[in-house]
C-alpha cells in the first residue's frame, strides 16, 4: 500500500515554499506522479507531470520532496503557500485538503492557527492551552525546514482549507481543541492503515524473532514505545515487535509461537485500555481510558485533574505519584495481558517524548537503569 505525508510534513513544505518566495528563491521543478484515489483498492498512478516543490529534512534523517500547489504574496507583503495533502492509501480525513502556511519575519520561531486549525483550550495535550494546535513534531519539522534557509526566526501561520468542518468529525471538540483540526505527525510519513496487513506484519515479525533465537519479545504500539524500551534494555531490532493497536492478535500470536515472556512498552493513553480488557486500542473501537485512570488515581489517594487525556492526568501528578500510579496500572495491564495470552508480561509506561513514567517489572528479564524514570 502507498504511504503518504502527514499534515505536519505538508505544513513544513508549505512554510518552506513561502519562505523561499520571501527570500527571492525559486522552487525546484520535478516530474511528480499524480494519483487518483480508488475507494475500493490502491490508488491509481497517473502520468508524471512537472510541478514546483521543495525538499525537506524528516525526523529520521531522510529527505523527501513535496509538490507545492500554489504560492502567493499577500497584501501585507508576506508570502503564503499551499500543499495538497496526499495521505497515500490511508483513509485519512485530510486526504486532498490544502494545508496552507504563511511566513512573516520574526526574531524567534512562533506559530499561529490560521483558518481551519484549532486552538488548544484544555490542559493535558502536548501543546498548552491558548496555543495553536500544531504539535511538537510538526513544529520541529517546520523549524528545521526554515533553518535550512538560514532563518533564525519566523512567524508561521498554518491553516487547513475546510478544517473547521472536518474537525467536527474528529475527537478534537471532545479534547478541547476548538476552531479546527490539529497539525499532527511525529515521523512526517503516513503509513497506510490495513488491519490485514498489520496483523500479517505482526505474525511475520514474531516469526523473524523466533528464527533469530529469541523467546522473549517487546511489543510496542510505535516508535515512542520502542525508544523508551531501548533505554530499558539493549533490544536488537528483531526483538521489537510493532503492533499498532492490534494488541489482542499480537498477544495471541506470541503465545502460539512459543514465546515465554513479553514486555509491553507504550504510552499509558494506549496501554491503560488493556487494563480494562480492551485489546484493540484504536480510538474508534475502544472507549476512552481517562475515566478508568482517573478512578485509579483517586483509589490511590490522589486528586485526579479535570483534563481530557491520560497524559494530562499523569502530568498533573507529582513525580512520586506518577511512579506509584505507573506501578499499579502496569501491574493491572500485565495481569490482563497474561490472562489473554498465558505468558508472563511486564509493562513499561512511556512519556510522549520516549521517556519512562514508570513500570511493572516482575519477570526478571529486563532491568531499568538508574535515573531513567520521568
């Protein structure tokens, strides 16, 4: 299936194009394949056509070229640019939407919400209340793209055509993001979503681990869980199994393939759902874990903050309370996972930047380095 680009990558490309125009620089013309969306299967490629675009650095060190739909100079002399979001074969709500960025000179890198991009109003998200809903990953991509142009500051306003209406079909209103969509993406790349493909990949990854001689494995939802796990233990790549939201099939397959112990590493916003017996952690197919985590916080004798996310609940606690909550929540997650697959399970609860809130480690297969807790 065909991969695409996140809204964050599109915003960075639009900002780069606008900045180039502001600096009197040309865009690069390349032959770029267009695609026709096929609702019943993979998209169909069309003949490549020459388009202007920009090449960007991505968080993993790779570089990618994105086409620019338009650039224009606004009445105040600033420049804007637009990128048509291509999500590949993923059923992304913003596929085909135009991501816009306006760039103005500034002494530091500042970000504002344009039309169709929301504003954060509640604590607990990665961005504090009052700020534009442009996540840290996209902000870093935009900044890196502009720093390549020798800019040491810029006011970047990001918008999404039709974003206000699209946001009503997302969880943004429930999370306190008002006025539009969020600019998201930690890697810049959208990997197409297919349950069958994900489950087949999990099966194959477990087979590779067994063939490499491993009888223990670390299951992670994505790269943040992997990053935290590598701080805990020097895992070879073959021993790290990315499961996305498919925890149930992954646990079942690990048991069937003869593994004798597992480590589950991920953010409590995902893994807390396992503690309540929900092994498909996709937000559309499982309930919010916030009420359960809040109830556990109160059970432990702490006050639970009135916030819409598990991240917010953790951040509102003192560090010692986070560690205690992590230990108890981790034990409950491990118990449910063991009940599901019959294997001894340990749990590592990660922060949003790949650190560690705390853990439940009972099998003796891995040990946490001193000072690794956040």
